[in-house]
């Protein structure tokens, strides 16, 4: 066991580099996926067919094909047509396109769930479509989007492990090198499980903060300061005394 720990400390600089690559893939892919989610999710809700139909085709194509195959196409097939992309860019694009298609359905469903009365009120007030979306519809839909988008973000993090297939030395690649160095599969992949869990939990906490702030803006819950407060306020104490 001590030899495994020594090997872990020796390999830590390389593992830290792998974590950095995984973070770049996750954040870059998430940014692209979020942009596509908003664009495609709003596009499939418009009446004009020339906007709605292409958006629907893109969503169904990237949802209906494998992330690994998309990754291979970007990295191994595109060079056959004269387009050589950086491995990191390939990973970000594949993750963004794949999970952006799933996120588009989240955006579409959340916008559709906004009460019709809200939309009718916007029309009665003479709001333009853009003003309706920005001031009324999106703030209400955003609260409903955050939990499913959090799940997609965690899935994207785990999906980034496929980047090792296109020669990126991410966290999964470095864990495999640790396994080869120690010869202990249980130890090496146990370390990998813990590290991916820590990364996923950090992202979950971040998205929980985003959700709290989104709800607070609509007056639906406590503020972030109230959630993080350890000591109850005076009103809470008086309620406890009264009981």
C-alpha cells in the first residue's frame, strides 16, 4: 500500500495536469453546450418553419448519434477532408454539440412551461418578442432549467473521459498511467473515482448557488446569504422560544 501511495505522490504533477485538461474540456464544452441550448431551444419554439425545422434536425441528429463517434469524426475523419483540428478543440466541440442538443430540449420545455397568462400579459403590454423573452419568459423558465442542466453538466464532465481516445492526456489518461505504474487496478481506478466525484460535487455546489440566486430573483426562496448563514436570526429564535 505504501508503494502505491508513493507512486501517487510521484505521479501527482501529471495527474494535476490531467485534471486541468478535464476542466478545460468540461468548461469549454459546457459553454458551447449552453450557447447552443439557448439558440436551438428558442429556435424550435418559433412559428417560422425555416427556423424551427433546421433547429429540430440539428437537435435530433446530435442526440441520436454517439458522442464517441462524433468525437472520432472530428478528430480522425475531418483530416481526410483537409481539416485538422486541435485535439482539445475537437473534445470541446464534440461535448458542446452533443450535450447542447440535449440542453436545447431542456430550454424548450422550460419556456413552454411558463404560464400562458404571462405571455398574454406581455402581448397586452405591447412587449416585443425579444423583450418578452428577456424580461418575463426566460427569468421564470431559468429556475426550471437549472436542475436538469446541472445533471447534463455532470454527464458532460463524465463524458469528457472519452477524450483520452483522441490522444488528450486528461484525468482518465493519467489514471490509466498510474495503473500501469503501480500494477494495482483497484487503487488506481479508486483514485480516479474519488477525483471525478470531487469534481462533480464541486460543479453541483456551484449550480446549487446558481439555482438559489435564480429563485431569489423571483422571490421564491431564501437568498444565498440566508442559506449560508449558520446562526439563525432573531425572529427564528423567538419562534423557537414561543414553542
